[in-house]
C-alpha cells in the first residue's frame, strides 16, 4: 500500500504541476495556478500520515517506510527547484517570458552553482534522515529497524557524493577553452 501511495504521490505531483502551470499560463489565471501549485505539499503530508498510521497499527518498519521518508525528503529538498525549472520553461514557451537561465559552465560561477545543487540535495537527505530517525524512534527498540538504518546510510553516502562533486568543481574548476 505504501509503495502504491508513493507512486500516486509522484504522479499527482506532476499532474498538479502541469495543471498549475496550465491554468497559470494557458488560462491566464495566475492565482488559481499558484493555488494548485501550493497543493503539492499536501501530498507529502498525506504520505507521512499514512506511513505513520501503518506503523502505529503494527506495520513492520521495512524498506517501504524508508522509501516514503526518502521521497518526502527529496520532495522537500528538490521539489521547489523542479517547480521553478518547469515554470521558467513554460513561461518562456507559452507566455513570452524570458529564456530560462542556463547554469554557468566555467570557473567559480560553476563551482557556486554546484554547491547550491549540493545544498539542495543535502537538505533533501537531511529531511529524509530526520524522518527515518523519527520512524526508528516511533517503532522503538523492540522493532526491527535495520532497513530504516540502511536508508539512513544511503542518505549519508548521497550527501558525501554531492560534497565530493561540488568540491571537485571548486578544486579543479573547468576552464573555458581558448578560441
């Protein structure tokens, strides 16, 4: 049930995003479009509540609960940037907006960009880690929380990977080729 709800939340995220942007730019109703876009966090609240209820009623804490926590964390950390990315492209394509800003390709500007990306991923992982830790405490010492701890380890690895990538752009900046 949890996995099905995660899939439904992901589908609903993109449906709400498309509907919100469609109403905002297609029907020229920016407030209504914004209202639809602001409904997206409710999806994560529903998922969190269902996962907590499942654990409360004796559900075994397993990979599905970990996946739910990670999904919520990633939506918190990366959802806003996904919405901004889509909004810029739809505004440009259908509402005569400015072309989307491309990330810098070289030097310190690229390094700063990579650190901002790493910060978003780190936020996503930290939120997931916090939710996973809350689930571990909720289950208590009597329950099997090995799969939740495995998800926590994955989040720590992901933070490390993002720091390494951003650090590589700082230590070894890509230089523009001489023309």
